[in-house]
């Protein structure tokens, strides 16, 4: 197993020979910049930061690192929330943001071909310019790269109707830690030649291979979209409304909720006239044909009324729709401003268990004397319990860790998962065996070894 | 590597102790019945046929086989077309059709939980009874089991809009060849805890593990569906119409085509009044809201007219829709009755290359003096070139093999695949390296070894 190590004499020059002097950084500024990602409280100092521009450069860098047993942590913008791109064992941070070309948007084959360093929002805009939609829309999409999204199997707000990143990965070019360049899949929805490595790489968190080209499925852009919102006395009422909506034959594009803590935080911050006395707010939306949208919003509104909604609002214009969505968009920033430290989690449960889970989270928060607001994707049970605290308050940090321990355990009891879309990284590795069991963990390690015999790629994370 | 071997003395009694005397068959009838699947010209005699009823029984059988180094070929109904379930190295055929319970259809979580031996049509009907749809609809769905569908990543006619089997696999319980029972995923659309083994198992053709429970995603059933058809002078015209349809913002549920050979064969057999002078027939359909269906059929009809359709018909009633679909459904049986042997293939290309590919297939058929009709899923480029011949005519069989060699090579040149939905099995293993390359093949073998260190599970196929 590779451990933290300085770059040996000579290796730096060989790296420079591969990518050019400007693209091998060992100065303090670069080492500090690439010591973290978007995960609080996690940090690891790299020995060098290398910016590769082609698959061949990536292959050469990996061959050099593999020969020397030096850790390599591939990354894009580093927006992940599980410390998956923190170089906690030192070595090389391999940055792929120079590989930022959208190579093709094909409206006849309905695919995009792009390099991993393209920002997700750029891909979405390039698709939109041809009347197409790239559905995954993780919260970080304006900053995150598509390579990072695939490596983490990013989710987003549209997953209930459209699925997650994995559902859009048709083809991958990737470099193995030992330097071989392989391709899996291509431009085809149907291709069963070999094991499905493209989907195995999706969500593998940079531990199996470095992806250097992605072919992604696109769909025709919907003609229109519409939104509504409903307040409920209790979260359990909102949860029943979610089940009723889904059992009514509607598959909404958006079905998001905020608990009372979040409603209060958003109103306090954004002053958009939310009803802070309500126990829960449900935001629902549909896209597609205008007549279908109107009918589905009506049906969803009816489901909310049946389950005891206090008040209901259907947005009549794009401006009103923006106001409705603003409540959801503002949830995380509003919570974050309450305290210096924000611990954003993503325990996920079957949607029929949402009420139980959120009530349990609220009980845990009271018991540990923590402020935890929960918002999230009600349609797919993907909850974001978010604790806000002061990291200078060591006891509060300790209490928050203990609280999340209990929250993850409860999610598993409810047939859920410790992570819906944020990944395992470093921060959840210690919970993973609880979910998967020892036999499954041993298999993950054997799969990791099949790709990475010397354990150089993102060591100490998934598959370790 | 395990090779053909008789069941050692004592092992038979141990197998009987696991599953009961009635469920270990070594009589001639059983050995002959389970020597083949739906693949022509492939056969292999098993040493025993074992019918397991639980995951624990599967685990015990695998442990016994693993300890003795005896091949195990798991199967359901054996409808696959690539000899993936032919026991060509002998050993145990492990039949899962006793595991045939639909355990749950949840309309609030939108999932089905079932055993692998449930027939796909039974699952679809159980979902439909609750107003839900299980979208994958492979041609064999009335006979095939859902376990086989997942193992092969079956496709079907709705893949363009709804995707293939992999897109519906949320959770898997599986037994490793060494006997450990693992679970990957569950009831959640979003779950990124660990490598995505459920999708790795999907399409792994029974070479990595034996699946014993499946949790599948369902969607609300569409309210209605509608169909139309258009004839074209040449196949290239129909292919351009396909591209035009997709670029027009319509994502149809059905977009199928028949070439002239198929049109002739269907009319000859079914006498449904097809225009046998046309070069190609395109069948298109949409589901969902009635108004959207009407509009999309109109748009698709317009795209066909623009690309030179000779005639166009929109079905005005369910009966007319059945007539339209009958042309497509009758393609394979109509071709099959022309000669004793039917070689049904599934070379697949990007949809923008369909015309090139089909013209190439027609040229190859002329050159090798073969009758090859091509029909298939135009929307996803999944072609079914189908050669009909007499297996007593050894020279014709040889010519057919040479013709398909060229067809597969051409599919790869056009960025396609040697198999869109039928799998590698035995019959395409010799082509696989041409598509994937030696480095990728070596990786597949390492992954296989990570699951199956003694190579007992379906040896000599994928991962060998």
C-alpha cells in the first residue's frame, strides 16, 4: 500500500517531460490549493500537482507514478462532499481541467462527446443550444466538471423522472493505473459487449481508472415546465402527499421538501414570504407538454390537499416558478450562514420511509442539542440533513459526528443508504462495511486490485 | 480452468441433501433438455441438472461445485441467443425457475421485488395490475425469466425512450461462486455506496455470480399509445426519416424498420396487405398523453413525408394499431419459416449510420449468395440481420459465418458493437477482442477472477 511520500529526485523532471514545465506545480500555492475539496474538516498535502491535457499524458503520468508507487488523486473542480479528492496520503494530484473540450453534440445520435474537464453547466448549455437536455443537474453544476460528476455518479433535482448520471453514460475512454488506455461502450444505448465497465467506473470515485473521454446520452429538451408548492402542518403529511402523488400515476420532474428548520432559515435569509409556522414545504414540478404539465400540477395539488395541505400555490408564470424554486435553492446557503461550519449529508431512504427518517433526524438533533435542518429530494428519498455549528466548538463537532452515526444507522434500518449522491470518499469509508458487509467489502477490494494492482489510484478510499 | 467432468461419487448425494432428490436430475431426458438454449448449432451435455429454491440452496450448490472445480451454468428459461447458457464444458446446470415469486409490487416506492425465475411477462402483468409499467420488453418476454433478462441486459422495442434492463435494476442479491451471499443496491434510485455491482452483474451473462433476488424500478403506466407506419422507396430514405424524427424533438416509444426482404417474407406469410415493392417500412409509435401522442404521430408522419415516404398510415384505433405492429412482430417468424435454420444477429450501429450498415448487409448477402433479411430497432440502431438457410447445407453455413464476420467488422468500423442485446455467450467470444482490444480483455479476465477465483461459473464464456 502506497503511503505519503515526497516526489523522488528525477521523477519531477520526467513529469515535466510529459506535460511541460508549466503544468507540474510544486509551489506552496498549488500544494495548498489542491489540499482540499468541498468537504469540511478534511485536508491532505500533495507532493505535486500535475495538469494533463491528453489521454496519452494521463497514461504517461500514471505509468511513472505506478513504477514509483506514488499515490495519484485525479480530480476536476473538486466540488465533492466526501473528501474523495483530498490527497490525504500525499503524492500527485492529477488535475483534468485542461481537458475541457465539448467535442460533439449530435442531435441525430442524441449524444454528447466531451473531455472530463468540461464543466457540467457548459455541457448542459451546449446541449440546450441544439434543443437537447442533459438531465443530471447536481447542485454544484456551475462549478463541477462532468468527469467528476461521472466519477461520483452525481444526482440532482431531476433524478426521480430522469435518473442520475449513470443513466446517461454511454461510453468511456479511461486510463488504467498501469497506463493502458481502454474504451467501454460508445454512442449506443444498446451495447452488451463485455462487462459494463462504463457503469462500474461511474461512481468509482477515481479509484479504478482515470476517465479521459465521455460519451453521454441526451434527450430532446422538454417544451415547457411548471411548478407549485404546498405547506403542511407536519412533515408526515407532506410525506404522505409524496406517496399519493407517485401512486396517482404522475412522475414529476421535481418533488422537493424543506422541514421547518429550513423554512425558517430560508425566510430569515431571503425574505420571500414563506409561512414559517408550517411543519413542511413541498415543491413540485413537471416538464414536457404544456397541457400535461397543467394537468399533472392539478393532480399533485389535489394529492396535497387530500393529505391536509394548509395552503397551495401553482406558479402562473416563469417568474412565479422562479420564486417557488428559490425556496429550495436557498435552503443550503440559508442554513450555511447560521454558523461557520455546515455538515451537509445525504442519507437516503425509500420514499415511503421519508417521514420516519426525518422525524428521527429531528429527534437526534434535539437529543444532541444540534441545529439540523433537513431538505432534499423527496421524490427519491434523498435527504440532506444539514447540521450547522461552529468548528471551534470541539464538543459540538463531536456531538455532530455522533448524531450522524445514528442517522446513518437508522437509514440502513429503513432499507436506505449512507450516501445517495455524495459518495464514500474518506468520510464515509468507516460506515461502508456496516451497509455492505465484510464479504462484499472483500469483493470490492479484489475488484480494486484487478484495476490497480499497486494501489496507487486514490488509495485509502473506495476499494481499500 | 475447469473442464468437462462427470459428477464425482458422493457429490450427487451432497447435492440431493441440499435441494432434495427430486431436484437433482441426471436422467437422459433432463441432460438432453438442458444441453441447449435458444441458440442454433450450439450444444453441450451437462453432468447434472440442479433446481434450487432459495439463495441458501444456491450458495450450498456453488460451494460444493467450487470445492470440486466443477462448472456451474446458471439459467432460467434459456431463451438467450448467444449460447450463454449452453453447458459446453459439462458440469452442473443450475436452474432457477423454482424461484418464481413476485414478492412485492410497491406503488409508493415504484419498485418490484422478485425472484430470478419469474417470467418477465408475469412481472409486467403484476406491475400493470397496479397501474405501473416495467418497460423492458424483449422479444422473448413471454418465456424468458427476469433473472435471465438481467444477466443478459435484455433490450426490446421500447429502449429508445425507456432504456434497457440495466436502467431498471436497483438492487440485487447474488451468490458469489465461492458461496458468499452479497447485496448491492436496494429500493433506491440514488445509492452510491460502493462500486456499482448491480449494474456490473447486469449483462455479466452468469459468469460472475448467481442472482437470487432482484429489485426493479417501475414507472407509472402511460395512459395511451398510438402507432403509424410509412413506406419508403429505399432504406436510406427511411434512415434519414429516423434522424429527422429524433432531431425534431420527438422521443418515440417505438421506431422499428423492416427491409425489403422482411416486408416480402411477412406479406408472404401473414397476408396483411403490405406493399412488397417498397424498399423499407418504418413503424413508429408514441405513448403517454393522448394529445401528445396525436401531435407526435403527426410530427413523425411529417418527417417521413419530408424524406420521401411513398405512403403513410396513422392507426385510428387499437385494432389498426395492432395491424401496424403485426408487421414488425411477424418479421422473425416469417423469415424463420423460409428455411430450417435461422441465424438471428444483433450488430448495432449509431442510428445515424443505419442506412450504411443495412446497405452493407445487403451487399454481403448478395456476395455470399445468402438470404438475409434485416429488421430491428431503428431508433437505437439495433439491427437484426437474419440469415435463413438449411443447416444440412454445410457450405451455406460456412458462407453465413463468413458473412457475419464481415458484418461484425463493418459494425465496428461504424462505431457500433458486435452485440446490442443478445450477449457474447460462446458464439461471439471470438469477436470480442476485436471490439475491446487485448488490454481491455485482460482486465475483464482479472475482474472475472476477482469474483470467481476457480473459474467454475459459466467457464469459457465472458471473462475467460
